[in-house]
C-alpha cells in the first residue's frame, strides 16, 4: 500500500470542518468520510476552534501582552558597549588586544 503524500489544508477548510463538527448534526466518522480527513484531526481542529473562540470577543492578544521595545534605549546601550570595547574596561587603561586576548599559560606560571 502506497503512502499518501502529506496534505496541507487551508485555514478556511479547517474552519469549515470544525464548524461542522461543532454543529453535531453528523458523527465524527461521517465527517471524516465526507471531508476525507481522519476523525482525530477533526477533533483537534474542533478543540482549537473552541479554544480560540474566546479571543474573538476581546481577549488580550499576543501583541498587547508583549512589552513595547524602546529602540532608542537599545541603540544607546549598543553605543556604550562599543565605546567600552574600543577604550577598554578602565577608560583607556587597556587597549582591545591586551584586554581581550588571554595570557599564555607559561606567563601565568612564571608570574
């Protein structure tokens, strides 16, 4: 028996099948035969529709829940860190090479 290729269903099709399942006029088996979709898939789509239905009537969306990003503050922080890297951590006492390159192991043992 050859495997059927994976099918991608459109959101409109999923909504149509889920609404038919919510109506309850036909069983899941009948719906699966009519729409050529497995009964477990119909149940998942129905549950997703029922779960997401509360969002239609004014629940908090994901975009509102995320904090606003202040781009100016982030650019200022990037600039500050760039200046620290160029000057060194102690305002010019160390340059980039001496600051960021680790000492060889032999020098550490001798010191």
